[in-house]
């Protein structure tokens, strides 16, 4: 059998070398398995970071990386994941540690519906505010003191009629009732007028 110069058989050296290689593979495999790069979801990534005994600042910054890699969070019962959409303040059930393309589309559709509801609420709030302002203005208007009472003056005031014309009108109205008296009244009035005009001419 072949031996090295110091009297050690070759097979012992071969076994020792194989054992060292296997130990190295196991060592690097174990160290690599605790790396967050090999994590399967957010919780696994955080567990691997905590097992490394890192300083708080370094661990916190690496945990942010875990959050960026895995959007979903493991459910308490371990059956599936949830995705929290902060824009809607709502959780969605997803199958894996990250939403699939179809799950993303469903979340986006839900967000569009959410925005439409927000728009309707804003319009309703604006209308309600406008109605409240009008109501306040009406109440303020009702509280104002009432001014002096309005005096109603007729637009067409009849002009005063001279007394003589009024008497003649009165006679004319009576004349319609008493024909003989009316005739005598007219005759008397005509005579008076004639004397009055002749006396004015004489002066």
C-alpha cells in the first residue's frame, strides 16, 4: 500500500480530507441557513435576524429589508397570509408571502371602489356644509330687529273737487231721481248765473 514519507497510510489522509470538506460544507451550510437571504417569509426573515445577535440599529435596518422583500404577514393560525394596504387601511387575504398578479389586481379594484366612496362622502359633506351655512344665514336673518312699519299710500290719489262743482254733481244726481225739481233747480241756477254775469259786466 502506498504510504507518505512519515508512515501514514494514504487512505487515512483521504478520509481526513473528506471529513474536513464535509465539516466545511456543514459549517457553511448552517451559517448560510441562518442568513435572512434564505428566508421564506417575513416572520422567518425576522427570526433569522434575531438569531444572529446583531446590534439593535443593524437588526432594525435589516428588518426593514425583510419588510421590503415580503409584503404579506403570516396569519396566526399559519394558514395563509394577510396583506395590509395602508392606503385603504384594510387587510386582504393572500396565498403566499407576496401578493400574486391576480391578487394585486383585486386589491387595486378594491382601491378604486374605495376612492369612489371617498369622493361621494366628500361631495355629501360639502353639500351638508352648504345647507348648514344657508340655515345659519336664515336664522341670523330672522333674529334681525324689525324696522318701522310700512305706511301704505295709494298711488293714484283723487284730486279735490271744488265745492261748486260738487254741489252741481250732487244736484245732477238728485235730478235723476226728481225730474220736476231738477228742472226748476236748473232754471234757478241759470238765472243766478245770468244776473251774476251781468252785474260783473256793469262793474
